[in-house]
């Protein structure tokens, strides 16, 4: 009975700012990613001066709720080792960013692609040496599955099914931009999206999900990449002209049925609810996250935050 009381007391003695700092630190601790004070300032729901944040962090440190090394903060006392890993992953990211423009232009050249953004680790400026570039893709209405099928076929045939620079796992159409999973994980992925093709479409998507402000009030993506002009894209326009008709409708629906049928076979042990969450498949949405990383991260964040609160000095 003592631990629940301790958690309740922790909630009573910490300010709202300190609570949110602890929440964000615990979230990024899942990825062993210590944060600077300026990064925390950018990640809060409300604006606080740097001085107030510094004072709040000092209080958390005094209670052993967070730790600091070389100007980086974490709720884990492994902050020194985690910072070393973060810096190493930033060096890896620099190499990936060099490859990014080519693949971004390549994806943008496919028929019915309306916007492309990088999500996942690289959108936070880090990536493991063997990581993948995750793309979030916005397509034309009712052409999502056909677009996806073309991209997957290209990856299998010309990239030998390599995901390293070409991991396309989340698609929405331009008329279905709202994301139903309204939580810290999804909000983080939304605000950190890194536009690489048609940034105006990516901005439209972010604005279609204003609920993210409940988690990130004024976030500004600190990373930017050079976006090259799309050019004339004659092949893309010709492909869209050929398929912008009932034949295109048939091929889109057929692509959806084939893909979902394969997923049901491959993930036959999934419950209906897990399939709908991790492999969401409607005419204008395709999500392929079979590992349910969202749930894993949020559960781990909660465990880290709870463990930190239990260190609170009475």
C-alpha cells in the first residue's frame, strides 16, 4: 500500500511544469535519448522561460527524479552512456541525411504521391547504424493502395527489398488526414515530421490534427532538409492520366484486397483489435506497424515515469 501513496504524494508536491518535464523525459528515456533544456522548452504544452525550466530541472535533480550530464537531462541515471549513444546516432544520421534527397525525390515522382515526410528516428536527428528511413506518405484520394503497391513493387524489384533508405509504412489520403490514435506517441510523430516533398501538404496534415497541441503546445521542428523542386514530372503526370479513371479505381481496390489478404495470413495470430490498431486498412489509410511499437513505447514510458516518482524524497 505504500507505493500508491508515494505516487499520490509525488503528484501533490510537483508543479505542473515539473510533472510535464518528467513526462517528456520519461518518454525520450524509452529511446535512451537525453534532452537539452532548450529541447525540453520546445516540447512543452505551454511556454515557459528558460530560467523557470532550469529551476524546475534543478528541483527534479534534488529529488533524484532526473539526472544531468554535459547539459543533457534524463530520468535514467545512465544519462552519460545514453548521451554517448545519442551523439553516435547523430553521426549516423548525418550519413542518412546525405542519401535522403535522392529517395525523397524518387518517392515524390510516383503517381498520386501528394506529400512525403520522414518520421521515426531520423526525424529526431538520430538513427542507429542499421536503422531505416521511415516515410509518411500522403496520396491522392482513392489511390492510396495503388500508390502503395507501386512503391512496394519498386522496392522489391529495384532495391532488392531493402528497407534501409526506403521504408514506407504509413499512408493517408489527402481527404482523410485525421489520425484516430490521439496519444503522446502519435503526437510526437506528428510534430516531428520532417517534410521532404510538398511541405505544404505535410503542413495541411499537421493542421488537420490540432489535438496534438494537448501534448506539444508550440513545437517547432529544429531539423530541416533541402527540398528540391519537383520538376516537370512528365512520367508521373502521364501515369496519373492513365489511371485517373474507373480502371484506376479497380486497381486501387484490388491492391487493397491483395495486401490485406496477405496481412491476414502473415499475422493470423493477431486479434481483431490488434490487427485494426497495428495494420489499419481502409480505402484511404494504410498503417503497417505489426510490432505495435506505439503500445510498447507508451507502456515503457509509464513504467519509467512511475519508477522515477518512487524515488521521490519525502
